[in-house]
C-alpha cells in the first residue's frame, strides 16, 4: 500500500532566514550547526529548541575585503513559522566561537528558498 502525501493545509509552515556570519577564525558548515544549536539551547533549552525545527539549508563562503583578518559566510536557516521570532532572537546572542569573536547578521526572511537567495544572498547586479 502506497503512503499518502500530507496535504499542504496540514503541513508545518516554514520560514527561511538569510544570515551572514563574520568570524575571526574560519568556520565550516558543521561549526555553524554546532554554534547555532548550542546558542539556541543556551537561550531556550532543549525543549524550546526542539520546537524550532532548525535546519541549515545552504552556506556560501564570501571573500569580501570589508573585514580585515576575518572569515565571512552567508547562509540560509529553515525554521518553523510559529517560532520565527525566537529563532531571530538566538542569532544576536552568539558572540564567541573557539574563544574568538563571532558576529551574526540577519539579512532577511522569506517564505521560499528561491526568494531568499534572490533577495538577500545574491542581489541583482552582484556577480558570483
């Protein structure tokens, strides 16, 4: 017997948060997962973090000349629509990674990955 697909009206709604992270040490995707997960557990605990449905969708390495001696990355986090404000509150509280400074900037929020990339990660006129 084939399983039925859950209709769209019963699915959990998601939102996508575009972010930028500037760090004094190089950061990988796995490091970002640990940083965000630990930061959300510090602020909301295991029970609150479980409601967020956090997922790092994609990460881009950026080589800007804006910041001296730093590593810059952009990425997209998926989260539950009902917990959007709580997830947005987690990002600014993350300030340290391996004893060095880390800064998270929220670039924007969107309902689809395509719109998030188009509007916040790679704005028109930017070649990458």
